[in-house]
C-alpha cells in the first residue's frame, strides 16, 4: 500500500530547498562584487535585486517549513531534484535583467544549461555582455559541476544520514572520504586547486595569443571553469574558435579530460596511487571508446575529403571528439560545419561519443564509461558461462579504485541507466524531428542536451520553438541527475495523488 505524504513530509522538503535557495542567493554576492569592481552599475543593481529576492524567498521558505526532522530517502531525492529547478528559476533573474535574452524562458534555459554543465546557449550579443553577468553564467557552471547539493553540504547543511541521501540523489554514487561532508569538501579542494593552476596556464596562453592582461585573466578563469566542469560556456560568441590559439586548445583538452575523471580517481592519484591511472576500468573504457568513436569520425571525414592535414585534423576533428566525449561542448567550428562538412557518418561518431560521456562521480553527464565497462564485462561473463563446464564457478571482477565482484545488482543498475538515457535521447530526437529537423541533426542536438554536452549543429537558437526549449531543459535536468532522484520525485507525486492516508 502506498501512503500519502503528510504535512511534515512537505515541510522537510521545503525547509531544505529553502536552505539551498539561500545558498544560491549568497553566491550572487560574487558577481555583485565583480560588477562594482568593474564599475558596471546597472548589472550591480540587477544582482542586488536578484540577490534580495532569492534570499527573501529562501529564508521565507525555511521559516514556513522549519523542522528539526532529518531527511528520509524520499525527502532527500525530492530535494535533490526540485532544488535544481528552483535554482534555475532564481538564477535566471539577473540573466533576464541583463537584456541579453529575448524572454525569461530563454534565461531559464541558460541557467539550466549552466547548472547542468551543458553549455547550449540562447544568449544574444554575448560579445557585449557585462563581465559580471558573463561570469555569473560560468559560476553557475562551476557550482553545477561540483553539484548544488555538494555546495550545500560544504557550507549550509550538517552531516546526517539525510545529507548522504541528498548526495546520492545528485548522481553521486560513492563517498571518497569516510563521511559525505568531508567528501564534498575534498571535491571543492580539488576544484579550487585545479582552478588556480589551470587559470594561470590559460592566462599565459592568452597573453601569448595576443590578449591584453585583464582580458586574458578573465577569459582564463571562465574557460577553466567551463572546461573542468565539462560545461561549454565561453565569454565569446565564437566559443574556442575566437582565440585561434593552439596552446589554449591543448590546455583545454587536458582540463576537459581532468574534469571527465572520477573524483575518487583524483583522490587516489593525489594520495600517491598513480597505478590506478592504468588499472581503472573507467580510464581503460574511456580511451577505448574514444578510439572507437574517433575512428568513426575519421572515416566520415576521409570520405568527404575534409581536414586532410594533421594540424587541421587535430584542431577540428580530434578536439571536437574530446570535447564531445568528455561532455564539455567546447568548439573550434561554426555549428553548421557539422552538417555541411562532417556529414552523417562523422556526426554519428560524435553523437555516440557524446552519448557515452565520461566517468561517474565526475562533472560530466551521459551514460558514463563505467556502465559501458560493466555491461561489456557482464556480456563477456555470459559468453564464458556457455563454454565452461556447468560445475565451474565463474567470478567476474571489475577494478574501479578497488576490486569489485560483478553481480546482478551492478549489471541491473547499469542497464536501467543505459535504457533511461537512450529513452531520453529518443524523446529529444522525436521532438526535434517534429520541429522540422532531419534525423541526424535532431539526434545530435538531443544527445548533446540530454548528455549535458553543449555542442550544437545549429538547432539551438533563440528562435527555436518554445516547446523544443522546454524539452531540452527537461533533458538537461534529467540527464544531469541521472533519473533516480527524478523517479523518486515522480513516486512522491503519485503517492500524493493516489496514496492512502
């Protein structure tokens, strides 16, 4: 029998969502200070208004729903899923006030794309956007890559069993350290250390490329954030193509690969276990699938006779493949070049790379290479069972930081997520085709949205139908949370409607 949630259940959910909204409001102080430093008075007013509104809404929600009750699994999953939508609505306010979006819906699309580390954008006249508004786009990506719940666990919420349930609801599957609060803080430590190192390297490359120091430093910070958090936003409308800088491209490739790796793997390497880099199933599967999808892309490009020299191939084909597979969305091409130059086979290879994605417990989205590796190992195990004696005992292991004996629950979990992603990709593809796009273009854009990549073949624009914008926003949200929290939220809604008292 399904029980209907009572008032206390809603109060618990509302209280923790309120705390998360307060956290978003406090974050707005960073672009506010930046606006004042740059002398951007109108943007400063935008952030004062947005920050006041957000803090008021969050604080009011915590007062109305105040409770000392801890989060049960249903509550935690609901908070994890609803908080991303709530963050989108409040974070879109300063974007909409900037005047660079045709509607509030477009600003919401941008905010969801930022938090989900997707990088698809509906901004207009980006090259003339205020630095503070532009940085806010990237700051949302930085928070979303680490996780909205992760920042709340770091600064706002005490470590409890409910805190761990929220962490899991945000598509994090493991504790790197003994408790979830320490894990959240380690994730931020890794991110900030890499941010400092990466920003310095990108600043130097920008200076070498001819940028003035203030521009080089600002762009470097923004580019690192979006590369490490496998997002795809850039300060310029032409994306990475704007810079025409081979050094910058090489650095961003390294940062994208770092962002696509499991934070547990970062911890293993940081603590001296460097052998994990060539033993880990995720790393091995990542490079195998990269090689396979690059082969498909290369075949398509050879047939069409494009990028025939090594420099153009690395800068155009290889760079886009790494960007897509890591779920970043950085691009050294114009969007329509995928259609006009790559052709259907090249686009298919890149679509498959985007659909697979990077590692679990990383900043990337999509199916994840661990699940691909587990399904491969399971298939291999089943084939072996057919050829060995019935009396033999077959044990299949996978190594992901530690040796894990593969059993049905691992395979079932991987298969459920795989099927869910394929279904999500299909929903967006059908929506794209209904809006008049070809199968290859609609599937490319759908996978990019649902896998939180951000590469576009030209469909995503302020002029696309509102229905398609909403479909892509749903895909970004569902893809980033990896479904479990959303399934739990759906279950709670169903219990509210049909449950027994």
